C-alpha cells in the first residue's frame, strides 16, 4: 500500500501528481514527496519495523514507493558504533559513529539509489543515469546491473581511480567529462530534456531519490532504542543528505515512533576548498555563493549545491552549526578515526571527523550531548589522498637481528 499523496513544491506548496517531476512549473521551486502521515501511523509500529528486512526497506511505509521486490543490494541497517576512544580524545562522553562504509558499494549512496531505481522502474524507465562525484556513479552502475537496466553515468574526469574502476566494472556506460561536477550536472540537466526516457536519479527523479537519506535518521533512532540523539554531524555536498536527515527525525515523531518532538541539533561539515554553505553560515547570510571546488574531498566537491539553502535553514532551525576544514585536517580526521575506532573513512568522512573535532574544541558540541557523526563512504575509494601521509613503520631485512635493531623491546605495549 502506497502512503504517497503526490509531490509538493517546497517554495509555494503547490501539489503535483506522483510522477517523474522535480521542479515546480509555477515558481521553479524543488518538489518533495507529500505523504499521508495518518496512514503511515496506522500501518507502522516499532514491532512491524523490527519484523522487516535488515535494510532500508524495513521503513518502506515511510519511503516514496511501494514494491514487494525493490531494486536492492541490501543497503542500510549499517553499524551505529559507540566511539568511546575517539570520544575520549575529543572530550565527548556519548559519541557514536554511523558507519555507512558498510553499505554494498561502500557509501550511503546505496540508500538513495535503491529508492530512486525502484521508483524509476515503477514509472517505466529502462535507463538509469546520473551526474556523480564518484560514489553515486558506483551505486547507480551496481543497482542498474542488479535490476537489469542500462546505465549511463557521467563523472568529472579527475575522479579518484578507485571510483572510476568501481563504476566501470559493472558494465554500463561511463562518460568522463573534462570539467567540474557542476559542469557535469549542467550537462545532465540538458540531457534530461533530450532523453526523457532516462531516469537521471539526481535530476528528474530527484524528488524520490533524496528520500532515501531519511533512512539514516530512522536507523539511528531505532538503534538508539527509538530515541533521537542530541546532535548529528553531517557532511555537505549538495545538502540533500542533511535536509533529509532532519526531515527523517521529524517524520518519526509525526507517526508516533518517537516519544515527543525530537530536538536534534544538526551541524554541517565541509572542506575549506568547497564550503559555500559553511561560508554563508559563518557570514550569517542566506545567499549561497557558488565556488570552484579545490579540495581532496572530491565527493563533497559541489560548488553550487542544489539544496544548500535548505541545508543552511535546517542547521539554523535546529540550533546547529556548520564548519569547514583544510585538506591537512581532513587527512588527520581520517587517521584519527582509523586509529581510535578501526573505521577507514574516505575523504568525506575525514571532513566529518575533523569538523566534529573542531566543533567539540570550540564548545559547540557539548561534552554530555549524545552525538552521532555520519561517516558516509569507505576509505578504499580515496587512497590517493593518503599518498605521502602513511608508510611502513620500518623496512628491514628478513632476520631476527634486523627486527630487534628496528623494533627492540622498549615499548611496553609489545612486552
């Protein structure tokens, strides 16, 4: 049973049918899914969710498509890790990591793509397409292969090699464009009108695609015993993930899955080389000025974020903050998380952890707040960023004498 009433413009509130639409034809505002929350509340309980699959589809009633056989590689229900060692270093007593490196293609994009392609298939599309900074390309190609759909992925030509390889291995078309992500995205917007039979997951079916990010909020609440955290730190690329996490907590309250109105503070994290939202927050202005990205965090390198204004509003409304960190701080964030919690994050995760550390040091995150940091992708995707920053501790000849000379037994950890 579908719980979707249609689409609604986020600006003028005009209503639209449940179709492949993403922009209001009256005010050009973005469209989002309009749900029947009374119906969801009647259908959904904590017990019914617990009986569902260990994936995002356990929350099917809160997603924009009803399908008994969704396009799925098993995304979701990733670990929520109590980060005691990292928390001790940062002075945070109740810190958790939402580890989305455990998704099938190694990033949170599996959540949104599973929703988008399930909806696209229902709407009759045969080709899955996207503009991507890498992780989305991986996920679209993989899910299209599972669904038996053709895939057409467009990426900036300077992406990390692991992400390019991981996309091409699934057998779809991969077009490398000599330009930034924003150039690629503009081309895809033009192609959408030229190829109306293609489902561009982050263009013409974006209204549905974006809803997959809500499942991060759903899982965090369920894994905390149906309690909302006090604070969540989220990396910002387009801004969609942050806005939908905020929406997810509100929806859980609307349908009675949380007790009372959640008061979750949401903070954003960006790289200094691509920080239009953080800059607007710091300057206390509403306008998001586009920038030309220059950062190792390529998965966040969107200089003109489509949902930047809405992410900024969600941050301010919740009482959160937004910070930006340098490339050196990103590397240190990756290493800090790996050293303390054994989680290897890509550069976007380094942005989250470095921003988390900065917000804690500045007292913006309180020591006693239950805080969740979103780590959205696996470090094996961005190993080039660590070149020159890691190396073997010693290089020795294969003898005991060489080992003893290099290591010795002075360190009590190895006694």
